[in-house]
């Protein structure tokens, strides 16, 4: 054995002791990252309708707090959850908890590497990863996990991000040494570039951090620093807790609800060409009994205060035929800027094929990427809730004319407000662009 090998063995032994001490600190804690049952339920709601017993893959499940909730509540009859982690003792905790709750028939555990999953393509209706994406990286997760989704499947993950464009030197030094953070805008654009529609973006509240850190802090205070490797594990843990205490306003966790874009359709922004404009006009002329909607699009395009570049989207066939269109333009709720979704149209021959849903999701994803906050729509109350719309009256928003309450709907694209929570949403009366004539 060489001298180098003699030196390497003690070093590896010390590293193993530190890893063991780290896991000793974390065993038995309810969570292994920031989160809450409320956040899990909100992300699940944004995933939309699932099969009666969806196939769910929970990656980096830890002791399985999310896996247990998903097994009980995802789908009309609960879910079949495959819970994956590399640390067998966490899976032992999950199996025991599942038995205690009568969910052992719904949860299957698996020791596997998130970066090299053995499952066939299209195996799952829902792929879930809370506080674990850092193990492989956000972009890698987007690429590698997409193949696992069945048609219409959804990817839900949470990621630590900068919440400021100018993080302090101390926060930057701490995070650059272990994981490269990006902003919500950067990650949203990465998801779009990877071919996803963004169904929801949920900044996690500070209380989600306390659900993780309060038990960890108590465990660290009670730990024996004389335990092999524990001094190093405690130092790293306390540095993390101190960073959150001193710089917690500079970073946070955000949940993403993503679905492969297009649902089989190609979607893209309307090009600034005569051909695209003519195709969009033809779609509206064919979809409606009069040319009023086609004329409305042209009038909005001519209104510099209403028209927003990149907010007019089309869906097309594989040979380039434009078959659906959705438009977002600027409106206001009292003085606060918002977007109105209208009109939306699909060629009659392609209605009920998913083209309309695909183009609506695409334009809403574009709005999220551009930092828009609120979208309003006057439409069919049995159609638009699939995209997350709820009655606008829940947010204290009303039109300036008489319509059924269920038909005037609002979608909060981001921020802390959830369905029915109007705390971060402007209240008041909607002012549409003049072209709408209302």
C-alpha cells in the first residue's frame, strides 16, 4: 500500500463519520427540506385533474411526508406512489409511517439514484420532487425526468432560488460554494426552453422553512459534539441556520408545476408576418359565426397600449398549419395592470383535439415568464378552471357590466396569494381595452 493510499483511508473514514453524524442529526425529523402539507396540497391542486388512481413517482422522498399525503389525496381514489431515495433508513421510516396510516398498499419504496432511474418511459402520471432537485440540478431534472411522464403527465418540483437580483456577498459566497442559485425568472425561462408549459409557480412562505428548521435546530442543540464527526456536522448545520437568519430575505424555495408543452401540439408566438396574421384571422373567422372576433384581434394589434409582443400564441400541426390562437392583452383592475385572455379560437376541424388547451397553456406560460401577475377571462366556467382560473369575485374583482359571476374568472400567475386569497391581488373594477367595446 502506498503512502498516498495510507493517507486516503483515514480521510475517507473521517468523511464517512461526518456523513453518519449528519444523518444522525436528521433521522426522525418530519422533513428534510422546507415545506408544509399546505404547500404540497397547493402544488397538487395546480397539477389539475389526475386519473382516479394516478401513478406517482416521489424523487428524493426522505422520510416520506409528501409521499404519504400524495398516496392519500392524489386522485379520486388516492395514488400509487413509488418513493425513491438513496438513504435506506429514510425509507424504513416511510414504510413504518405508511403501515401506521394504512397506506402500505399504496406506497412502494425504492433505493435508486435520481440521476439514473430505471423506470420505462411514460411510467408516471405525476413526477414529484420537493427539496431534492439540487441533487441533480434544475436543468438536468427537466431533461431527464420528462421521459418518465405519461401523456398529459405533470412534473412538480421545488427549487431554492434568489429572491433578489443583487444578493449580498455573504449570501453569494455561501451558496456558490454548494449550489448555483438562479431567480424565478431564470428558472421559468429554463422550463419553457426545455419544452414545458408552466401551470403554476408558488413561492413558499417563511413558515415552510420553520417546519424544517425548528425541529433541526432543537436536534442540533441536543446533539453530543463529541460523537465522531458530529462537531463538523453541527458546524455546517449552524452555518446554514445562521445564513437563513441573517440573509433569508435574499433566497427562498419556489414550487413549479410543469407539463410538457403542446400536449402533442406545437405552440409558438405569432410571428410578425402577413402569413401568420392571415392565418390567425382565418382561425377566428372559421371558429365564430361572425367576423367580430377576427376584427377584434386586428383592432387590439393596432392598439399600442393594449398589444403586448410575445403574448399572441398559435398552435400548429406538424406541417405548419395554424389551427388555434390565444391572445393576452393589457387591461387594468382599477389602476393596477393585468392581462385579459381573449379571444381564443380553434378551427372547427381541430376542436376537442387539445389544440385549444395547448395554446392557452402556452400563452399563460409566456405571461409567467414575462413577470405578469394576473389574468382575467370572460368565458365558459366549465372550461377555464382547468387552467387554474377561479371566479374573479373571490379576489374582489368585478367587470364594469353585468355577467354571471361564474363566467368572469381570474388566474393569479405567481406570488403568495392562492385561490380565494386576495391579499396580493388588486381589487376593483376591470377596464378593458377600447376595442372590446365594454
